[in-house]
C-alpha cells in the first residue's frame, strides 16, 4: 500500500509523504522523520564529544540524513468537488426540512457551520418563509394556535419577516386568508 497512489476523493486518499521511493501516510512518515532527526542529532553529538571514535561514515551520515529530510515531498489529495452549490442545496433542503434540520444537513454534507440568519441569507428569505409556512400549516392541522406557534418560534430565536418577534398575526399572515 505504501507505493500505491489512491484515487482522489476515495477514503484511502490520505495525505501522503514520499520517503525515498515509497509514498507513506503522513502520520506514519512524521514519526519516521522525527526518529531520523533524533538519531542524526545523537550521532552529531557523539561525533563532537568523541572525535577520536567517530568515523568517516558517522561524520557523513548527519548531513546526508538532514538533506534527505529536507528533500521529502508532501502530496495532499485534492478535495472532491462539491456535489452542488451550497446555495442551491440550502434552498432544496428548506423545501422539505425545518430551518434547523437544514442547517444540520448542510453541515453534514459540506462541513459549513451556518447560523439561522446565514441560512436565510444563503437560501433566500422566500425559501425560509415557505419552510415556515409549511410548518405553520402542520401546527394548524394539529390544533396549535398561531399565538402558540409564535411563542415556539420566538423560543427557537427564529427571525420573523420584517424583524421583531413573532406574533399570532404574523403567523396568521403566513397561513394566508382563512376560509
């Protein structure tokens, strides 16, 4: 596996470092490099303290190891392209999920942590209002009054269109004209 080049975007596509002729996972290579550097340091100190015991090989190995450590190359696998635009994804998620669930799904899919206000700015206020309208209709079908919905949304710190806090009237406006 050390010489194998994994395809970008696969789970095996970890950061790799070339050590000699082999590509090694970065975390393994780091441990090897630390060991090689420590050994070179010990040999260098030995050569200085005991010059009469040093040999041509022990004197040559320190600069050679240090140069080899400098010559190591790092290969970072390219990140796979995003499956779709974050803005489009946010709007699509709001068609079927609550704003909070959409934020969670966006984070899981892209790693982007968004606030509710950032989600609204990204997906657009209309997508947000449509998600709230769908939820308000569900609440209404379950006999939850607009005033109660307003209280729930205020407790959730959901921004109301036009600013301010949610009220029964604002929720009723989302629900549209009563038959």
